[in-house]
């Protein structure tokens, strides 16, 4: 996109000006995150801070740096020194972006409060820590007026969801940019498939089926000198209070596609789940499979299945069935009588993780309207959490019940000692709170 005479980015010369321009931009929510995109670029340095120096945080930092060579990573924070130093050294060695990594010793922060110092040091923050902490990280970043990239999921319980819903509104009022890591929303083949479905290619949607059948993920072991809190946070995937269980941590990608294609969030859910392969204590208290039936106010139902089993068939796919045809949301094709379509194989498109950052920084630089993906971030997270709550308790649950849930999974204090007791839920016995 070439800049027009009215493009405010033509007239800004400093980082402070950039931030002023972006807060003056209009607060329009786009139907498609790619709808008004422009090429990466612009000028003027923006200081980036990374909270949560793990695999995705490092990836997000590289996305932010390589799509915008003028951006500089200036601060990093993590719960653990070894995670931070390992990833810092990895980023410094990156052939393309290493020179943009300028995190001096005074800006490497460790511990539960590291996020505050990172956020205080940056113009734009990448919130990529363990999901449980996202509500407080988001709230602080918005209070401090920072632009945000926030990974999914954004909470693990009802109080966390309500906090994020409030923060998202505050961000909207302050006209801050908030791009969510529900990355498929920035994947061009999916955007085009969804657009065609929304334009009526398969008629009215009657039902959606979503599958995320994967194998097991990492386990980082246990060391005798680790407290229980350190052990759990290092192995956060397996503890419901930290990850929200696999339905929230991973299956959220499928559930978000269901909500996206239906342009709606469910009114109720009935779910089942359990532990059939990962039964050992080291796997904490999460399940290894869930199946959910979501109900929508238009009468549609979504049938969704997630599992993490080794030695079993793998499948990540979703299909929307309509009155005139069907669409493969992950496969990017449509069958509808004479109206068949497929996203052209080999058609070049920028990867979705880079697209997220092109959109974010273009919006910050005033080249496109302010982005706030916060609504679908917290609503898709709640969709996952309500599925988990239904499976854990054996009850059919409504959206309102889940939103208003009083279950608070947070520990009493954040300190390197004891951690919450983590019991495996038993349907019919575990109470809905
Ligand atoms: N969008 C995607 O495709 C995608 C892919 C992978 C992960 N993710 C999400 O990104 C997030 C991080 O996942 P990951 O794979 O990088 O995990 P990871 O374990 O590699 O990284 C998480 C990091 O956060 C740190 N951390 C934990 N508590 C913290 C705290 N209170 N303050 C600061 N740092 C803290 C951990 O020490 C760790 O270094 C998760 O929410 C995950 O669901 C998204």
C-alpha cells in the first residue's frame, strides 16, 4: 500500500509521535483482520518488551522484528533466569534480526513481577507467558497505555475471563491496539474460506464439526531443588490452574474457528472427557481427551473433539455443513453443487504469525484502523473453559453460568513454595462452582 497524503504515518518522525498518531486513529473493528492490510514497513523505532521467554514468545519476538526492521527488542521477562538467558542468546544469534535484540542486563527481569518492569520499559509488549498470568499482564499493560500482542488463551477461569473482558473495554476506550494470537484469523487461506462461507457459498450453516487429534507434548521433568510451585510452572501444561487444560490451551484454535464461521458464540455446552493415556501423577490434573457439543442460538450445533494421544491417528480438521454445501475450514475448500472452490495450491501468502505483527505495527503506525481482537480472544477462551467445566462436572452448562463461575484457580500467593493442590476432576462428583 502506498501512503496517501492523508496517511498520518507520512508526517510522524519520532516514536512519541507514532504513539500519538496511533491513539488518534479511529477505533474500527474489522470483520477480517487482513481486510485493510498494508505492506510491512514504515519508519521510526518502537521499543518491544517480551513477557514469557518460551517457544512462542521467542517466535513472536522474531515476527515483530523481522516484519519491521526498525523495531528493537529492549526488555525481556520470565519466571526463570535460565529460560530468559537461553532465549535471549538464541535471539541474539538470529542472522536476520540479531542486531535488533538490544536487551542490556538492566532490562532482563525475572520472577512473578517481571512483567511490570518489562511493560514499563516498552512501547509495545508481547504477552506470551503461561496462560494463567495473562489477565494480570493484560490489565497492567492497558493501564500503562501500551500496545499489545497477546497469546491465546487469555485466562483459565471465570474471574480471569471477567478481568480480561473489562481490560478489553479499557483498551478500546484508550484506542490501544490489541492483537490476539488466535493466529488462524490471520491465515489468508482461512480468511478467504470464511469470507466465502459468510457470503453464502454453502447456504445457512446447520452444523460444524471440529477435530484436533494430536500427540503428546513435552514434559520438563522434576529436580529435587525445585519447589512444588517451580515444578508446576515449569510443567504448566499439565496443571489446570496454569493452562486451563488442553481444551483451553490447544483446542481453542478449533473452537475459535467454530465461533468465527458461525459469527457467534455458544449459548450452552455438554461435554465429556477423561484421562485414558496420560494417567501418571506427573501429568498433573488435566484430561487427555474431550468431546463437546456446543449449542448456538440459531439452532446450530458444533461437535468438537480434542485429544493428545501417542500412537493414535492424528487429525486437525474442521467442516461447516450448510443448506447448500460444505466447507473445509482447515483444508480451505468448498463443495456446493456447481460452486466448488479451493484455495489455489501454491498461491503465495505471508505466514499467519508474521501477518499478526504486520497488522499490529501497521495499526500502531496509523496505516490502518486501531485493532482490538480482545472480544474474540476472551470469548473463544470462555468457550473452551465452559467445555472443560462441563466435562469436569458432567453438567450441561450455559454461557452465563460459565462467565459468572466463582471458581478461582489462583494460588493464595505467588511465591516459590507450595502450589495449589491439583485434583483430577470426576464427572458427577466434581461440583460446578
Ligand atoms: N498461537 C499459537 O500457535 C501458539 C503456539 C504455541 C504456544 N502458544 C501459547 O503461547 C503461550 C506460551 O506457550 P509456549 O509454548 O511458549 O510455552 P513455554 O513454556 O515455552 O513458554 C512460556 C514461558 O512463560 C514463562 N512464564 C511462566 N510464568 C511466568 C510469569 N508469571 N511471568 C513471566 N513468564 C512466565 C515460562 O517460564 C516460559 O519460559 C501459551 O499461552 C500457549 O498457549 C500459542
